[in-house]
C-alpha cells in the first residue's frame, strides 16, 4: 500500500493547482512531477499550426468573483472550478438577468459545482452550486475575472526511458484538468509512478511517457514529433484509474493489435474487468488512432468518461480516489507492458519433427513420466513457432501461463532451436 499512498500524496499536492490546456498551472504541475521523474518540459508557441488546429493563446488567471454589495458570492479562491476555464478578462457591474446566461450549475446535484471550459470561443463564465444560484436575487452584481489571454505557449512533459530496442511504447495521460481527482490526477500519479518503476528495471522496448493537455496536446505532439512516429509499436492512454469501478480496457482502432491482445490477457485474470471495442470518442486515444496515424494505442481506465456521477464536478475530489485502486491500476499497467514485451513470434529452427531436447539439457534424463508443465510449454512453443503465432497465442491455446511459455521460449532460443521472427 506504500506505493498507493505515495501516489495519493502526489495527487493531494497537485489538487489545488488551477490547470488548463496552457498556462502556469500546467507548468507548476509538471515541475512537481519532475521532482520525481526526469521530465523534460517542452514549449510549443501559440499560433503554431498543428494539423487542422492552432495552438491557442496561453491562459492564466489570478482571481475571479461575483459579488453583491461587496460580498463575494462566487469566489475563485474557494474553488478553481468556479470559473469557466479560458474565461476572458472582465470587470463590470450588471443586473442578474444579464449575469444569468454566464452562470452554470450542475444538472442533477444542487450542491455540486460543475466543470466547464471555453477553450476556443472567447467568452467568460462562472460555475456554482444550484442551491447558490437559486438564492441569487435582484441587485447590481460586480463581476470580475482577472485573467490573461495572450501569446505564450503550450507546455507538455516528456520522459524517455531507453530499452534494448529503439522500438518505442507510448504511455500518455492528460494534465489539463483543474481540481478533479479521478479525472485526471489519478492518471498523472500512476504515470509518474510508472516512470520510476520502468527506470529501475531492464526493458526490452524504449518507453516514451507523455504528460499532455487533452486533445490539443496530443495533436501538437503528433504534428511536431513526426520523426518519432515510425518507432511507435504500441501505446496506452491512462485516465480515471482511481475510483472504485473495475478496470476497463478500450481496444485500439485495429481491435486486434498487439496491445489489445496483451491487455485482454492481463484483464482476463481480474474479477469484473471489462474490455470494450474502440469508439472514436473519449480521451487522447482517438487522436493516436486517427487513420492517418493508426498508432495502435489502447486506453486503460476504471470508469469511462461520464460513467461516474461525480464526473466533471466538484464531487470528483480526493475522497473519491483510493490508494489501493491506484496501486491496482499501476500493477495492471506493468503487467500489460510485460505481456506486450513477451508477445513476440519465433521460428522453429528444427521444424521437421521434435528436436532432441534431452541432449540439450532441456528434458528429464529419465523418461516414461507424464509431461510436466515446463516440458509441455517447450513442446507447445516448438509446435506453434512458425513465424505467425505469438507467445500469447501459445499461452491462450495451451492454457499455460504466459510466464511459463516465455521461459520455455527463452530456453529454446538459448539452445538455438528458435529464431525470433522479424
């Protein structure tokens, strides 16, 4: 539980920060993460054309309120959710009927503050509990949003953990939400802990971890790092992994990609875990899976977007996320990456009949007993290693564990009975 507690503590440190798709809140968040992992911050200037989009002006905010007779009724200092993200600056006085179109309340819960944004339309607004909205009456209200929308840059964080191969596996999470815990401080915390875990072990693949603003961040990365794309062999988006819902894996656009097979194998052993088909809606997996890139990126979450009632509201707080859920998600990610690594294909170099395993020290010296799992795993690997079937295929068909199958393949490879397929 120490790992889960450490992730929850990071979330608590990040929770008060006002984040958006650009601005100092994102930088502050990434600098804190960077105290734990060797994160490189990248800045892409406002106005940069990224595919069909443009990096917007940078947004920062210092204060905001709605007051009546000098009393703040809606106060940014109480919750950064009170202000519609990317609200343009305003300082004015107005009656309630003029103010009301700029006020947003939760549709179902009278005591929750909703989370709303206006990234690409210049306007301003406030979010508040419906019970507060219902108490507003006549009078002249003072409205103040002390924000700045001006040329700056979009900031994202990137860490590359070298492996034995140049082939890269991409893991990403979005960092643009303000004080929302499950969506998506949970993803930030798990990815930070994952970086530490991967850096402390030997890896077959190179891992590239991205902490990016949602949508515009992934589009910016795709547009500006095209030199990296040919090396990406799979990926995983991590989001909403801290609530009590079972783990959910959403397949890539191909539906049967290598990452899909690895995730399905791992989640099959977990009670109530779900695997869903790809849909072009959700988090940044939809950008990586767009047909012009088709990067074979899946998504791991617990609740999907909109599936938990607290979604995009002040009720998505630190109490919603439990350390044991974070730790369970991290364990699943590591197992999926291990399964992805193991899911390689081999060619039997002695395919005409079984090779003599005994003289290679791979078979018991005394015959006649029933085959043990270790010997059976070697026979399955030899039989299926035609360059078409992977080790996950062998595990699924034989009913043997992937670890046992991988160990058998390693021993056969060391004995020069298997060659790795291209």
